[in-house]
C-alpha cells in the first residue's frame, strides 16, 4: 500500500473528536456501560432528556437482540458500539460477529397480538429516525441507527 492509499484508509477509519467507540463482551450485565454512554453522549449533543432516554432504550434493546439472536446468549464475542455526532443529530452503529440475520425476517410482531416479547423492533423503529440493517460484512451484522435533533 502506498502512502496515498494509507492516508485514505486511515482517514476513513479514524475516530474523531465527535466519535466514541465502545467494545465490550456480549454480557447483559455490561450493557449498563452502553446505556450510560448513550445518555451522556445525547446530552452532550443537546437532545432533550426524553430523547436521550428513548434513544438509550432503543440502543439497549438492539444490544439485547444481538446477545439473544446473533450470539444465542453466548458472552464470548464482542459488541462494537460506535456513537457519532452528526451536524444534526446522532448516529449509532452496532456491529456483532454472530449468526447472520436475514433482514426480511427482522420485523415487529403485530401490536394487537398480546404476549410477552417481540416489541423490540417496533420500539427501535418508533424511537429512531432511521434504522438500517446490514449483513454484507464477512462476519456478523451491522445496525445503523440515526436520531435527529428536534427541529432538524
């Protein structure tokens, strides 16, 4: 790789002052670290308290789904959480290295169906302004969530 190519790759993967990366084992006890980080990052960006808390719930639910579905409860693999400040909001990227999911099968259950569980996808989609699921990486899945500041 020549110097020009190295600079382009390095710049693309660089974590700037407006980005926070958290890499943690897929252990439900450790999701508190993610929850606290999301709320604090949202506050720094300027989101109202309700938006901070709702975003935290959506990210927590997505991480819980990674543990339950991609890792089948195993705590031996990591979850990578990237929080990025946008000029008009927040982007959260969740990366796992588990079982690839079929995007066609990721849908909420009907809301009129009364039973426990199955509302996480509905919660995530109702709280976040953009939800993009991808599994094009060689291993695992990537979920990108965007929340815009009110009035943007």
